[in-house]
C-alpha cells in the first residue's frame, strides 16, 4: 500500500500533488516566485485551491511565504542541506532501527526484490534516485518502522524536501554504486534483525549522501 494513496483524491489534492511534483523535479525552479493568478490560470482551478495548495506545500517545507513578498519555492543551499540531513540522519536512523524489529518477513523479502530491480539502474550508470512511494527504498523502511508518529514526521514533514535535493542534485558517477551497496548492507542488517547495525549503517549512508550532494551545491 502506498501511504500517499490511502484517501480519495480530490481536485484540490491533484493540484497540490501536481505542484509538489513540479517543485521536487525542478519544473518550477528552486527560489522562484509563485503567483496565485498565474498558477490558477495554468492549472484551471480557483485561486482558493491554489492558496490551499501553497499552504500545504509550505507545511512540507517546499514553499516559504513572507509578508509583502508572497510565496516562493525554497532555495537549495548548502546550509539548508546540512540542517535537513542532520534531522534526516537521526530520524531515518531510528526508522531503520525500528524496521529491523518490526518489518515482517514478507516486507523484507519485497524490499530485497525492490533492490534487485534497482540494480538495472546501477548497471546503466544512470542517476540513482527513486520516485516517491513504494518504489523508494527509504520510503519502504520508513513505513516498515511501524511507528506512526515517526512516519508522519518523515513522510508528511520532510520527505519531499529531501527528494527535492536528491532529484535535482542527483546521485551519479561512483557514488551510484557505493550508495546501492550501502542500501544492500542496510537491508542485510534489517534482514538479520540487528537494530544497532541497521541504525548505524543508515546514519552513515545519509552522511555520505549529504557530503556528495553538498559538493554539487558548492561547485
């Protein structure tokens, strides 16, 4: 089951999801101003729907609003990356620890199959990231932790901002292979029901990813 598809999708939801995807993938550029009238015309919805969508995007940290300035897409910065990944390291480390205890054998087997499918991307030297939801290794582990508070903080809170950095900065070159190997090692620790090792490997993986992405921001 995909966490994003638990409830019926309304037209307001569709607008929010479309804007969220455009921001994450860079179709709407980081740092750009968001005009309610322009978005209303482009998407064919009322300004009230746009306003609601922008409020929801602000809640998941993709948009920031300032008095007398209006709404803008967040900028991708080295400091923003560092602060975000400090939180991510701690919370996803905890998620991996809990997943090693709480994931079912069937969920773990499904995660092995998912990584096997990712190997085709790794072999082709393409940029290594996954779409949101069930095809994302990190998403599966977050859901597998079975802690609803932690899931809400990560998925509803910072998941898409993390994806924005991952998607737009990408993971390419030698880092693709090493990141995939790190995923395999994390999964092995979860399979072995070793929460200490799972947390340590996840935290180290996120630190390495942060350093790789930061290098792209300061080039």
